[in-house]
């Protein structure tokens, strides 16, 4: 084999010496149920021994002498192009790993065309032709549609037609089909200064682990004497750079008195969760729907004036968002909110949410933000933890909790799940950077882009598309 063939072809060639080739056997019965889920962690080519087939000697390459089939089987090595596939969700991600079918690959030791090789999905008995040659003279492949299949482990037999109406299984491929799982890393600018070292740490995590960010911009930096103009400019430049790399720019608002006033709304000073006097801790839920909409429109206008893309994702400061706030978000064109958290308190105030610890994305009611309804705004609860102030040691509890929400390594997810993790670009000092890298790194054994599991890192915009009705 020459180097012009792709990686899967080279892998198939390496496997030829270790895989036997069955011949003269009848294929498994149609409609067989898929095997139980396994904890396999095999590489991209999942090759399993063909079942229920006598083994034919592969010492000589068989020849075809009949137009109605092969006299003897042509030996082949068979595998799936990747081990993990997802139930289609219509989501296209930057990594390009969105598939509607599983690709089954076969490398034959001779010309199999007279035997009209084909693939058969054991679970359904459905058959799919092997087309080729593709990347080499004896390389063929089949596409097995995923639509309609339930999560589980699937076996696909590759068969050849022999003379006399017989069929022979010459190889079997395995792949795992899972419901998709998602992880979102959101980063809140608080409206105060963020220094260059912390911004550099934030970018290094995203780039080093290849994790997209949702950068939640706070426009207060343009309306206060507390933030130096040069720092506001540096933070803006950093955010534009991240947007150019494909990260999402979203919106995050706190009740800062100076910014609220600059937005043309009379600021409120109560209630507050920490007793501050600058409005930072006054919840957005203190503002009615019309004033919330005025604040959102002011923020959108300011972001556009500074060259930032129009955001469609939002989080309220302190996670305090009421039904009027959510109605204002939907009316202003936002498609996803991540203010929700499990029920509890923040500071001295009771949170407005009554959600369980593992709450999953839903479309809320316009009257009660914790209940499902018909508001055209996806609520993505932030259940993945807040990394603020953590170290590589203290983050371990969050790691265990997050892994407990997702399917175990090597197993398919029966239902889709999502994790939303929050950090702050202005606080990511070396200790917190180590904590975040440990948390995000702990998800590596589940990553779909590494063909290890069903978990994809996505933005909130992508999550909204995946959950769209």
C-alpha cells in the first residue's frame, strides 16, 4: 500500500494479517436485535469477528468465473470509519463531525465486483450496496443511514454473493450510536476591568483544549469611570479576536447603577444579594418587562456601535431572571438564555428558579420561567458549575458531579444531555486556569471529536439550533 491512501486504508492493511475471512456461510437473520452496549474504546476502525460463519482459508486470492456470483469468497478486512456516531440533531459544528450515516469500509484482497458485495445492518436486516473502488482499486464503502435508529451498539456484516444463490459474510464492523451530549463553556464579563494575563489564560485554555467559548460581553465598561478607556479597548479587541476565531459573543448584564442610568432607565437599589451600593448586586428581576427591553436594546445598540456581532444568547447577573425578563429577551430577538440554575439562594436572596440539580434545556413558560411552555427562547440551565476561585484540587467535586450527569465513558447516552459551565475572563489566574483545565480535561474520554464518546463542545447558538422544535 502506498502513502496516497488515507489513514483508514493504512489501518485496514495492518489488520489484514490478523483477521480471518469467513466463507460459504449464510448471513445472520434479518431483524436481529443490536447487542448490549459495551464499554469499548477502540480506535476509529471498529473491527469485530464475523458471527455464524465458517472460516475459509485466505491463503489464495479467489477468482470470479461466473456472472451470477463468486465461486469462492474474496477475503476482506472490514471496519467502521469511526466508532462513535450520534443520533442526527441537524447541528453542523465547526469540526465538521455531523453525520447522517455510518460509513462502513472494506478492503478486499482481490476484485469482489462479480460478487456484488453489500452491507447488512443486523438490527434491521436492511441492506446497503458497497460502492467502489474508492481510494484504491480494492477499497469499497457503504453508507448506513442513522435516521430512525435508537441508541445502542450496532453490527454491520459485509457479504458477497456466491454461485448457487449463496451469501457469505466476509467481515463485520461495529459502531456505537448515541444520543448527543453537549458541553458549553460560558464566560461572563462582569462590567469591570479584566487584565491581560487573565485574558491570555482564558484564550490559552480554549485554544489548548480546542473548546469553543461563549464570551458574554458586558457593555457597562463604556459607561463608567471605574474602567479605564485603555482597558475597555483591550477587552473589546480581545473579544473581537475571539469572535474572529469562531467563538460566540453573547450578552451579560448586571444592575450597575451607572450603566442602567446611561441606558435611559431609572436604576433600582433594592433588592440586592450582597448589600453593595453600586447596583452590581441588584437583580435584573427587579426590572419590569418594558424596562428590561429598554436595557437590552441599549446594550445591543452599544455593541453594534463598537463593532461586535449582535448577540442572541444571554445571562442575567447572579442568575436572577424573571418571566418578564425572559419575555423581553424573546421579544428582542434572543434565542437562548442561560440564567437558570438549580433551586437555592444566592447571597441573601432566594433564586427565582425551582429546577432540579440536573435540569436540562427546555422552552420556558412566559408566566413561570421554571416551567416548560411556549416562549420561543431556549433555557439552558447552568448546571456544570462555576469555576470562580477554584483550584485543581477544589474543582474535583464539580468534576465528579458533571461526569455523573453524562453517560459513563464507553457507553452510549440514551437521551441527550447538556452541561453549561461558567467562568469569568477577569478572574482566571493560574490557579483557576489549572482548575478549568482539569474540569474540561476530565471530559476528554467522552469527546466526539476524538471518536471517544458522544460529547461535543458547542456554543449556545449551536445548542439552540440542536434543540429547535
